[in-house]
């Protein structure tokens, strides 16, 4: 959909124009029901107009748009299909808005936006909506699963920011208490009538109602100035991760991401996040409830550990050049279950004993995560397969797997997992469970989702690779799959929701770099690695360890399988001497600096190389090829 087509998708404006040109003859031919509907629509339009007039739309619009900023971002992303290089520099834009941050006595204001706006950013510049004021920002906190980011004004631009946005820092005390000065200029009653003073935005504490009017503010493509679109709340639902989201029909286009969405009282009910491609005016916003949860985690300095992010491989997976890395809050919590089954079948309900206890709701747990290798997933109670989950924190679950949206909105229902995803990792929930026809109350600690197939670049996934005889092996991840640029559903999708119990990864043959050494395997790709000369590596670090320390014999045999054909082996067999002889040729031809990524080398292996090779220069050179690394490890 082009930008011009999107900009014409304002349903509200079209409705009012149509009403204005209706003549009496057309109205006379309409049915009574149609006339009643038309009159009702006109009343609602007049009521909305009166509300806007009473609140002072001109001044209200100024106070709403002044804290909104345009974010101009330069980013450099990493390539997953060719993990030894980075993609070309890219420039993009988005939207953000100012919020109060009293926890910082020096800079008590932050900018909040979407994580996808500033992901992999090298520079972020914020431009005012009302004048030529531009300041630099740093990404302070990120939540890629929730798609939220918190930005901090750089120290060098803080004074320019206060002047440009009319924050009075001259009233601070002798200790240069910027927080007191800025907050005084924001909250001073004498400045209420001054449109030149920036008022920070506040988040709504509740969910908007269906059909409630909302206003979306941002900097979408198709122009350079701030844009305002209006619509209504169409639906309250969950996304693919079961996180709460709100659907609106106000136009949300590229560039709107990160901008505030206001209710009729001028409070922020959500942050514009995405739109449905190929559909007319179906946009999604992140509710203020989720935003508040994210901000509270940032205030509590709730940073997720590196070991919990990158498949348990530890700090080695952190890019060495990332000196000022952004901090990440924990991901989305879960109940550590493999799935749930609705109980609309009368026979199944009878078999589980629900009829005997006169229980009308509940869902069956189809299985729990196997934690034999990682007991840290849960401490205390846990759900088991064949349990019937009846309620969470006293909120009953229907037989269709839904719950009431709230006590005041009983007619609106939503997936029961939204009760879990709106919590923080580490929180405890009380579960009412029917286990073997006996009711039990469990207290379960929520843990972070640890996906077998990493979901987000730089959160739980980074490009890792091993090149052997031109065969490129890499862990399977969603960023890798997305770079295939295919609209067809992939066979790997069956693994996307699986959780890992330890540091296991799915190693796949990503591609084959054609050479004489691998004739017969040209064009092979997307195969799952099963074993190497009889060894079954469970992650990329074990694969490197097997290749440099455990290979025996004249041949290197890589046994692979196609998803869905686990019993069918596809063998890549190459002479070990030919692989070593062709190594430099293959790497130089494709401008690959090293035969494997540094993060694919385990700490134990690095320590052994360092022990055998004291010279740092020679040690670095040894990492470049499999041959040299083997030579160092073979020293006595």
C-alpha cells in the first residue's frame, strides 16, 4: 500500500462528508432502521464535537503535540544469511514523546518509543514538532518482545534540549538540581495558559472502551510535519505472544511508530506500533498498561542477565565492540506449558471429572516443559500435563480459554494467557487446578520465555556461524528465516513456540559456498544438522569443539535431515585434507575473515588456546582458520 493510499484512509472524515451531502430525497427512500442509524451517527458526531469544543481543541492539540518528537535514526544491522558481515547503513524515522523520569536528578525527562524504531541504532536524533530544535539521544532501555524503548538525551545536548523545549533550568538551586527546575516549569500553575511551555504526557491507567474516540499523533511518511489522525477503538485482543494489544481504525503508517494515542481526556491510552498490511485502517497500539509495566521495570533496574538471553551460552555472545550497550528488561513471562486445549467437548469434560464437581470452565494443559536439565525454570509448584487450569489469581477461565476483560466489562472476553503476559518475570500467580479429579491451589513463579528458536535480533539471537569446506552452519533463528524474504510458510515454523530447557540450539546448514571441495552438495540449504562423525553437538560451541578436537579419520561426515523427515539422512562427506587445503581459498573468495564467529568458541576452548599460545598476536591469527586453531590445540 502506498503512502498516498494510506493517507486517504480516514474513515471519520469520509463519514462526515457523506452525511453533509445527503439530500431529503435520498433520506425519504431509506428505511426507518436506516434513518435511526443515521440520526444516531449524527448525534455521536455532534457529541464528539461538543466534547472537543468544551475541552478547548486548539489549546489541547498544542499541549498534546508539543511533547511529541520525530526520531531520525541511522542503523547498521547484522546479516544472518551471511553472518560474517553487516548490512549497509540505513536511515529511517519514527516518533516518540516526552515523559517524566524523576528517578534521574540530572535529567528528569525521557523519550519513549517503539523498540523497532531504534533497534541497531548508531545515531538517534530527536526533532521538535514545533520548531527547528534537534538533540541527540541514547537508547537506555529496550524490550524487543514488548517493542518498547526508553531514550535518554545525551549530556552534551541537555541544556539545548531544555532551552528548545522551554524548560526553565535557570530556577534550579545552587546544586544544579535540574529535576526540581524542570518539574517546576512543567507543573507551575502560572504556565498553564502558556502554550510555549512543554507539558509532559501522562499515561492512562485503564483500557479504552470499544467505539471510544482516539487520536493518533506522529510523523508518518508522506510529509515532514506532525500528523494527527482520528478513529475509534475497534477491538481489544492479544498478539501472537498473547500480549494485550488494542486495534484502532485511525490511520497508522510507517513513521507513526512510537507515537502517542490519546483518548478524549487527553491521556495516552497506548503507543502506535504497527498496522495490518493489505487491510484498510487496521492499526495496533500497545496499551498504556503494558507501557507502565515496562517503565516500572526500567525504574527498578530490572535488567535481564546475558545468560538468560542467548541460549545459555554466556557472556561470550555479547559483541565485543558494543561498549555502551543498551540494557534489556526481561522478556515475556509464561507458565512453562507446551500449550492448552479448550474443553468444549462434553465427553472430555466428563472424562476429566469436571461434571462431577459441577465445574463449567477451565482449559486442559497439554504438557509442561521438560526441566530435567534446568531446574531454574521453576522453583516450587508447576503445572503438569493433563491438569485442568480453572482460574488465575481468582479470575475464572471459560471452557473456550477466555476470561472477562474486567469486572466492569463482563461482555468482553480475551485469551486467558493475557493474565500472565501482563505480569513481570519473577511474579507469583495463584492457580486453581484440577489434578486427577482433585482441586489444588498452586503458587507458580513466572519465568521468562526461552525459545528454542531465538526470536529477536540482539535480545536472544545474534549471527553465529561455522564454515567447513564451504558449508555454512548456523543456529536457527527467526531473523535468519525472515532474511529469506519468502512469503511462504516455512517448515521450521513448527519449532517457533518450543521452549528450550538448557543451552540447546537447532543447528542448520544455511547454505553451501560452491567450491571444488563440496561438489555434489551445491545448492543444499535449510537442513538440520544431526551429527558430525558420530558426535551430536547440541549447540554451535559444541560443533566447533567437535571439529577442532574430536575429529578422527580421513573423512568428515555431516549427517543432516529435512524437517518432517527425521528418519531420512542426507550425508555431506568431504576429505579432511581437502577441506583444510581449500579453507583459505574459500574464505578469501567470499571475504570471510574467520572460519567461525568468535562467539561460537566456548570459554573452555579459548582458555586452552590461550594456555598453548602465550603470544596474543599469534593467538588471534590462530582463530582465523580451523587448521591454525587445531595446530595450537595439538601442542603439548
